[in-house]
C-alpha cells in the first residue's frame, strides 16, 4: 500500500503564465502566489509533482531536450523560494503531430490518467490521498480518473466555465489553502 500524498500540478496556466507554446526558458513567468503555495504544501508533507501535456514536442515547436531545460529552469526559479517540485512528468504526444515518433495516441496525454499513475508507481503515491490541480477540464478528468480529489483553477462564478472538479478556486494559492484546511480539502464529488 502506498503511503505518500502528492499534489499533482498542471504547469501552464497553473504554476506559470500560459504563453501558448512555451519553447524558451526566458519565457517563464511564475504566477503570483505560486512559490508560497508550493512551500505550504511541501511543509504539510505533500510531494509536488508536475504533470503536463506538451504537444509542442509532437508539433515540432520544441525538442524534449529544450522542454527538460525549461522544467529545470522552472525548478531553479522555484528553488530560490524553497518551493521546488519533486518530479516533472510530461506527455510529448499528439495523434495529429508532425514529428513521427510523437504523432500517436497514448495513455499519458491528459485527460488520460497515465502520468499520474506512472508517478504513483514510481514515487509510491497514494492516489486517493492526493490532489490534482489544474486550470482545465482535462486536468480535472485526469485527476478524477486516477482517483484523486480535484481542484480547478479559474473563474468560479456562476455562469463561468462548467467543471466537474470537487472544488473550483481562482488560483494555486487558494487551492493550497483549501487542501490544507482542517477538514482536509474538498470531499470527492
């Protein structure tokens, strides 16, 4: 039985500003409140695991080497605030991609739960005691299918985007506070 808890985090739009197809480390812009949120979650004993779709690789707009350099740079920036993440998992695939070896369907591209399940195996994570946080319904669906509690970031007002998440909050700082509340975060829906 797995014993570790994690917060699975989408990258673009959740931790960093979404600039479309990020392909250079100098485009990184950490969103306000992210370092503090990550530090709080780490302090509460959660592993911090990034799970991100990166179709830019399959589209030929980014190499895997450059993607890994970007992720290392992000972790360096976060590390300056003692808020680094424990692991990065990414899906470079896209069935309609233009780079042959990445142009395929897979079980790791969100909304499939493959990245979360792989991380759970490799890092001894209890998925049912973990959270999936992201800014899209595919993040929510991947978390739900993996058995995690889910939090969607964005506009939570009535009439805004529909969500099947257990909770909706404006940003990662609010998500961290919700996860760490005395009741233990949102109840599975």
